[in-house]
């Protein structure tokens, strides 16, 4: 393991001592199931912001070939992890194929499959037993899943009063709404909370990471940072400590729809309540009106969140709130989120983020188009735009042509950048 630590430390621009201490403290986690033959991904405090891409089928669209194409495109675009959120087709087959073809850590939300299998048994999800829930979780980990989202903080206490004082958008987490429905029907506590030690034992056996899901995350700006979100976070803070005591890797998921002026407070709150546990945020989306362009909305929020201390950004695609993303939208979502994380890394002085930008700028000043295009976040798209119309002036683009400012500067001062 020392060799792996050295490789990770070198790549992240931190010392092996810092990495080792932070892993022991739980402020950095290594995403890797002991059954996988992949390089572990380090996520956490003081490291570069990581990006996750969600793929997976739906009850209406279930095509494994398309999902494998999404996987390939996401990884090529720079996704550090991929989550399979499939809810349609042969779930086991799809998950195992994605794991087999993936070179990056894979995450899942096992509770989705519990609901699907309950339907196959001709019964409602609310009648699924605790044993059935844990059996599916273990099946995922036995297949090699590196991290699982589990909605342990959605408890009878955290949703108290929601029936009387609701929200504009209610509960938008699929897993969160499932657990609420289960508790309301059974009149029992969430089994993922009640039998949390059992969950820790299973995760520990596979050296997998528990991603404590934000089942009560706000799905509207009007619901941001409300009492239900905070109650759940307080419970998750307790569960983080219990996981660490059991030597189980754990990270915390966060909102959601959050206005820009509340992002910093949300990050600080999670870091304080959860003692610096890695924070995995969806976006956050900073306005509700961006459907069709929500990858941009999420990139705005993601850049701010990562700057203020979020460690792991879940991408959002242009099809968010509208439908299942296609292959091109997966790519757009990854690139937008990678740029958000990179922008935050520059501001925080993390890794070699500034060095990459410096190389791009030098190549741009030298009018070295080949080198500049190769260094960009989306080189293929940039090259298509550059080549679709050519300037009459050598080595310039059609934006400025003969009036290219950098070409003029080079002529005047007679030097390269």
C-alpha cells in the first residue's frame, strides 16, 4: 500500500505523510472495493476536486450497449468515477457489465434494485424486509461496487412534521422518498439506520465506501437549507463517527438546489458536523430555471462548492429534470463539471492546476494551435470549431484574423510568451 500512497501523493501534489494521516482521520477516503483491480481514487481534504458521472437505465429506456457507451465517453471526458443508477432491464447484468468494463471506481444505489425486485415478487417495495434490503447491498458489493449510496439519515425523527409543514418540491431523492414510504407504511424505523452496524460489517468486509445519501436534500431554491435537510445532516454526523470507529470508509452527500449565497455555509456546516468527512455534492444547482442548461447551472454551483471545500462533484447533464441523458449529454455534463472543479483547484492552489493553464496560455500566445488544442478540456470540440472556418491570415482564427492581438504583440516585441 505504501507504493500506492506514494503514487497518489505525487499525483495530488501532497506529502505521503499528509495523505496517510488524512486517511487515518477519515478526511480522505480511497474509493476501491478489495475485489477490484483498479487504482484507488483518493477523495477528500486538500486534494483535487473529483467528478462523478451518473449513468444507468430507466423503466422506459434500457439498453446496455448505450450505457456502456456512456461509460466510455464519461471516462474519456475525465470522469473520476461513474455511478450506475439503473432502474430498468436486467439490473444485475447491467451492473456487472459496467464494473467489468470500467477502469474507474463504480458506485450504485442498491435500494433501487430492492424496489424492482419487490415488484417482480408481486409486492410493494414497502413490504420489503430488512433482510432483503441488506441482501441486495451485499450483492452489489460482492460484484465489486466500490461505493454505495445509502440513505441512513432519513429517519422517523428527521421527517417529523413534514406531513404538516411540507416543501415546495417535497422529497426529490428517489432513495429518500422510498425510505419515507417504507417507514410510513411499516410504522418502523429506517432499517439502514436501525441496523447500521450490520451495514458497517458488510462494507468493511469488502473495504467499500459508504456514501451517506442526502435523502432530504432540497430540490428547489425555496427549500434550501431547511430544517429537514439540517436534521438529516445532524444524524449523518453521528453515523460518520460510528463508521470511523468501525474502520469503515465513509463520505457524505450534499445538496441539491442551493442559492449562491448559501453554498459556503452549507460546506462549512457539513465539514463541522461531520468532522471533515469528504463531501460529495450534486451540483449544487443555483437556480431552478435552467432545465436544458442545468450542466451550466451545476458548474456554477460546483465551482463555488469546491472552492469552499467540497471534495467530490456529481455532474449534472443538460437533460436534468427533463429525461434520461444521451451519450453527448453525458459528455457535456462531465466536461462542465471537470471545468468547475479545475477552476476551484486553481483558486485553492491545488495540484498542478495553474501549471496546465500556463501551458495552454503559452501555446496560445505562440499561436501553437496543435499544442493548445491538445491541452484543452475538450480538444475534439475545440478543434472542430477552429477548423470549421479558416482565417485568410496564417496561424490566426476567424475571430480576429489579421487583427489578432497576440500576433501583433509578437511582431512588436519580437518574443514568444
